[in-house]
């Protein structure tokens, strides 16, 4: 039996592609990285919804105060901000009265959380049950 040394072109042709094991390792690393990063992305999205809820609650509270200035009394419901009693220009757009999870905001015109200075407007986080409102 004669053993011939392999030429460089034969060795290069044999190693011209990745092996299945190498491809599987790269795919496994990518899956782990995607899984770790998705946790942070979903946490960021939840924090963004909470911040949007607080901002919307403050906007609704200002609309309630504007309603009180015009009519002398607080609105009976948040729907009054959309259709004022005199048929005038609405204080809010209808989509502004729903929280980021699609549920309506609640309000208390006496404002116990705000020291009675402005109305309390809040929603409840669907997963944690935490009240998210226009107070500190």
C-alpha cells in the first residue's frame, strides 16, 4: 500500500463547507441570545405601557379640569368629555379614554390621592393589579 501525501487543493476542497455540528452550534448560540434579549424587550414594552398610562391619566385629568372650568361641575362620566352637554367641541378624543391594554380609565373628581387639588384618574395593570394614576 502506497500512501500519497495529499495536495493542498484536496485538503481545501474537503474543508470547503461547514459541518453540520458547526452549523448547529451557531444556531444554538443564536437561539440563546434571542431568548435572553426577548426578556428585556418585553420588560421594556411593559414599562412603556405603564408610562403611557400615567401620561394619559394626566391628560384626562387636565380635560376634566377644563370641563369643570367651563360648566362649573365635574363630569358625571368620562364620556361627557367626548360629548359635552351643550354639543360643543369635545375635550378628548374617544381613543384617549382607553388605557394601553384597551380598558377604560376610572376617575374620582374629589381627588383624594392628589390632595383634592385635581381629580384622580387611574387604571389597573391587568397582570399585577397595581393602580396606575396621575398621582405620585
